[in-house]
C-alpha cells in the first residue's frame, strides 16, 4: 500500500485544502500527518513546540510520515517542515510528490501570520517566513515530481493542474 499522491509545501500553500479536494476528485481517502501527530499525542502542534521543542515535534512528524507512506492508500498531506528530515526525503523518492509552491507575499497573506503556526510566531513573522521559504525551497524541489505555483489559483484549479501534470 502506498499513497497515490503526497502533497507538501510551505505554510499557506494549501496542502490540506488541495489534498482533500484531490482525494475527493479521485474518490480516494485523505490523510494529514500533522493531524496524525495531534491524534497520537493528544496535543496541538503549537503545544508540542512550546513544551517539548521543535526537535521532539520533528521526531513525531518523521514517524507519522513513515507510517502514512507505508499504510495510506490515497492522498497524504505532509506538514510544511517534513522535508527537513533527510530520512523523510529519502522515503519520498519512491512516491509521487506534489509540491504546492506559494510566494512569500501570498503565503503571508494566507497564513495571516497565525500564532497557531509555531514557526511563524515571533518578533518578525515576515522575515521568519522568508527564511523558512529560502531554507526549504531546494528541499521541496529535491523530492517533488510535480510542482504547482498556487499564488493565483483557486484550490480546484490547483487540483486540475496536478492532474494535468500527472494524469
């Protein structure tokens, strides 16, 4: 068993929204590894970051991704930082990976600089978002088999672009 599509990208790219629509369009189940972490721990991700730190969250995330890749037969959405793990990037090589790209201005607009997103909370969220994008962009592209720039597209249009690029 293996996901038909793995969806990833930075905060605000639309991973959950697009992933759910893609799954609906293909009559497949949808799963989100961030939700898996929340379910397993019984804590919101922001609480895990606050109480246990980012390394603890990343370990939980890596386990959730490994489990999803091994057991889910549908559309699997990964958290934005999942690609930071070299082990996860290696595991993704065997899958169809959709990178939902979003520019900095649009990503900031979509996330609303939400405090629910622990890596964007802080003194200068825009600078943090830019740093995050700069660091992760090469990693997203390293694992992607399909890339869709989502800035000027509605979620349904993103799904259509994904299917056109990888029928």
